[in-house]
């Protein structure tokens, strides 16, 4: 009987120690979470940078509609999403892009931009269900915005100014463009740097 009581006593001590260890680990995870910066769209120092006026271009979509990129648009911003039918990351991001376009529809117009043979793009639009978005096939647009890698996003505000841009590999990167615009910075990294300098 005394052996059973002793084993019960030791079990409760072990459980208490495990509970304390879990609390300590949870605290450390919280500290690490605060220290790790959120990953924003990866800025590339080429082409049009944040704060500059976006090139104002009139281009035709593959459906034959004329779309104006840049320029003043009362209350409407534009997200240029540069993709390719051959880019697997681009395809993987399309559900996130569609969800973002739907949730931000009150102020945002999404425009898909690519280049290359037209037939591949028409098949891509059909296969991915992209009829709701203007789809432009133009090498000139990519060159004008300094796009060298895909997928790439450029957010232009209603005054025609580039607010944020960069490589987009995840939904988090995509959301970071909107966050950068809201906080009036070129990127989330710039915002974190400003906050770190302010607290130093």
C-alpha cells in the first residue's frame, strides 16, 4: 500500500513538473514569435520603386478590352500581378489571389499581366477560371515595371503612385503589399526597421 501511495505521489510530482515545463516552453514560443519579423513581399531594386509615379499605359487584354494602368483613379487602387502559364508558384497562388481580390473588392482592381504566345494564355485563363480579371499579354508592361522574376506584384494607389511591389511566393507576401500601402511604407521590412529604430 505504501508503495502505491509513493508511486502516486511521484506521478503527481512528474505531472506538475511537465506542466511547468509546458508553460515555460509556451512562454519561449511567444517570445520567439515576437522576435521573428513577418515575411513581406521580397523587394527587388529595379524598375519603378515605391513612391514613384507608375507608368501610365493603355493596353489591350486578350479579351479585346482596353485597360489603363496607372494614372488617377478615384477611390480605386490597382494590383498588377505578373504571372506565367508555365510558373507552378503562380498557379499555386491563384486561389489566394482570387480570395484577396474578393475581400478587397471595395477598393482594389486586380490585373493579370504576362507575356509570350497568346494561345498558351487563352488555355491558362480557361483552365484556371480567370475570366473575372483583365488579362494582359505584354512584354512592355513587365519591362516598364522592372519585372525580372515571377510571380511579382505591384500595388498602385488611386493617385497613380506605386505603393509597394515585390516577389510574391505566399499569401503572406501578397497581404504584405496591402499592409505596406496602409502603413505608407515601401515594404513590411521598412516598417519593422522604422519601429526598431524608434524603440532603440
